[in-house]
């Protein structure tokens, strides 16, 4: 199992599990359909990387004059003239372009997955929202909220509050495992201060961003399973392990820490 941490791990606590059955994801459109505002680059006929119309126009222009930018040199008859470099939009792409155009091609390749259309004109998110309470008279409660979008963006937020005299270390974990095998783990931890200890009674968090591997994993999946756990007695590592066990085996684990 591969686990990549995208944040700073901290020591914390976890526990309450809610485990829904596998849920079907929205069906995806054709794998190479671009979202609105983007078109195929067509650096070669099979090049369906989605780019802006301006980039496609530039690509066609560079293709049309490629012979004039080649010279016999250190890299053979397709050595670029001074000031030009190979575009490398795909393996073996030796069309000579300016360095800025090559940089653009690399950026477009990196963003390709996030520019593919879903079956809807709007993102269809996976939303995992939970109210958190504890048994045994523990005076801690709150909520967690996780939303994932098929373009790779996410929002992970929540609130925990201690209304009693005792202070607690608290942690929360939500795991979403896609049927393609990738699990995305969202973690948080903090200290709740009770009456007998100075400090805040609350632990609040809000983190958003983009996971580059999520769009590809989403399109390859037909369902997902989610598990959320919160606790005031376990450490964070134990909570994460329990949540991962609840959703089943994952070939790749991506961790987001708030």
C-alpha cells in the first residue's frame, strides 16, 4: 500500500464510525470529451489533451512550419534552430517551438485529467457530512464535512467543542475509497480545553485544494465507499488505520492533513 502525505502529520485521537454501503458515482462522458471552453490540442491526430482554443491554434501553426525550424545538428536532422526546443507534447514530439510553448505543453499535459467533462455540465460531488457525538458521557460533539469533486478539488472542514470540565485530545478522519482502488484520507487533530485548563474549547478546521490524481481515479470508478471516525481516546495513526480498514483494501492512499 502506498500512502502519500500532503501535509504535516500531528498526534491526535479518533473513534465514531459511520460506514455507508458502496455508492454509485455519476456516469462519466466519453473519456476524451473536454469541459466547456477547452478543445483537443491535436499536436498529432490522436492528441486529445484539452487546451484553450488559443493553444490549439498555436499548435497547428507550429506544426505547419516545423520544417523551417529544423536543422542538421547534434540531434540529427530534426535538431532545432537556435532559440527553439522540442515541444514534447507527447513522446517523440520533435516539433521545434519556443521554450514558452514547450512549458505550456507540459502544463497542459499535467492538467489534462481535470479538463475532461463529466456527464453533467456541473460537478457532481461526493459529499460526506457527519454529526459527531460520543457515548459514555464524554461532553464533546461537533460535525465534519467532506466534499470531493470530479475535477480534483475538495473541501474538508469541521468543528469540535468540549462543553465539560475535562480537556481532550480529539481527532477526525474521513476516508473515501473509489472502486478503482485509490483511497483519499482526510485527517485533523487538536486539543479541546475544558474548565480546568486554559485555552479554547473548540477545534475548527477548513482546508481546500486540488488532488491531481483524483480526476483519473474518479473516471475509472463506478462506486465509492466512505468511512468517518472521530475519537478522544486513540491516536491519529490508529484512527486512520481503523478508517482504512472499514472501507477495504486500497492500492493507493493519498492523505490530506488539516
